[in-house]
């Protein structure tokens, strides 16, 4: 096995693009699920409307890059209103049903042949990231040190991505220490008690849904800019489920839980993939071929996460009491 490649790819995964955009998505889920008790299973839709908002604005309409960013953010806010208005007055499980269905509807609209001239169909959209890289302060070359070395484009994306994570974590920390954040946590515990104190529970839930959606949708921008394209199948339901896994792994209702969880999650996936691939290629493992490594790594990582939920359901930094949800 090539241990140099396995080590370098694993260490890169700890701070790589996948970690960044999943951490942002999970930060939004943490506001919804961890702090407010909202079962939003459609976080991938927020990432999708943001990424496509940017892509369509630049490539189809021909407007500047920064306007595309604004369009993506506005689209995320509108989506939160569309999802929240009919469901936030109902039980938590209704929100879960609506959001997972809405995420699939959004994905299929972006994938549809009917709107291929706008959204690009199953091929998606590309060619919208030029404005982002035009302001890249890094000169052409390689940055970092072995095994953490990146070219100028990767370095620029990671710099912006980790700055966004830091800003998002600061926003969450300040808000959750404020009276507003304490109301959210009270709603999670018992919204009837909060309502009896004269608080507008629907309004607070809507604000939480919007804030988590906007912070989470930043991951859609990072993905689109890093890859130079957006494709509908990237924003499937598994994206949301990965984000929930990351939140629970790091610890729900913890400011840095989603960040640590995202890093550990992708390190495990990349490390297990590298070890299995190397073992298959060197003949150590003979009961499967290289094409079966991908599914098998998810099986092993999934088994590990199940054991984590059994023996430490609150995650690495979490508190078991933070997982209690009032779903009435």
C-alpha cells in the first residue's frame, strides 16, 4: 500500500473542500435541530437554490458574480418562508415530511428536461466562478507543506470557506448566548411553556429556519465555486443525512460540533477508502474488487456511527439532554 498517498489524502480531507461545505450545511442543521428542535430534512434544497441562484444569474442572465451571490441568498430566504409558513404551526414531524419532499422537488426541477435551458438538466451549470477567482490574492503556485499542499485556486477556496465557517460559528455563539437564543432552546424543550409566556413561537421558529438555511446555503456556494459547476444530483437527500450525521457526531447544540464532526466524518471516509483500496490492490483483501470499496467503506463508517449512537448518543462534545425534542 502507498502510505504516502493514504496519509496525504486523509490529512487533506480534515480541512478540504468537502469538510468545509458540509460543515456549513451542518451548522445550519445545528441551528434547526440542535438549538430549536426543528426536523428539517431538506437542508440540501437550501444549498441547491444558493448554488443554482449564483450559476443561473451569471451564466444565463449574464449578471456579475456578486449579484449572483445575493440572488442565491435571497432564494434561500424565500425557500425558508415557503417551507415554514404551512408547517411551523404543526408538529415537528410534519416539517420533516414537507422538507424532505421539498428537497426532492427542488432537485427534480433543476434536473428536469423542461427547464434544461435554464438549469442545464442533469449536466448542471458551469462557467460561473470566474469572478470569484479574479479576486484571488494568491499568486500561481503551491502553498502549504507536505502533505498539506494546495494550488492557488484550492487555497483561495479553502481560505474563503474557513473564514465563512469562523464567521458562522461566531454568529451562532453570540446569538445562542443572547435572550433570542435562550428562547430557541426553550422552544426545543417545551414550546407550550414558551407560548404561555407570551412569546410568538411561530415567529422564532421561522427566524431559526431562515438563519439556519442561510448559513447552510453558504456550503452550496463553496461547492459550486470549488468545482466550477453545480449539478442537481449532488444535492440529493444523502447530503442532508450526512449533515445530520455530522451534527450528531460532533455534538448537537455545540458551536464547534458541526465543524469537528465534518472533519472527523470525512477523515474516516477517506482513510477507510484508502486502506481498503490499498488492501484490495495489494491482494491482502480478496473477497471484493476495487469497485466495491466505495459502498463497503460506507458500511464500515455507518457501523461505527451506529455504535457511537448506542454508546454515546450525544456525540463527541454533546450533552445527551440536547437531543431531547418536543415533537408535539
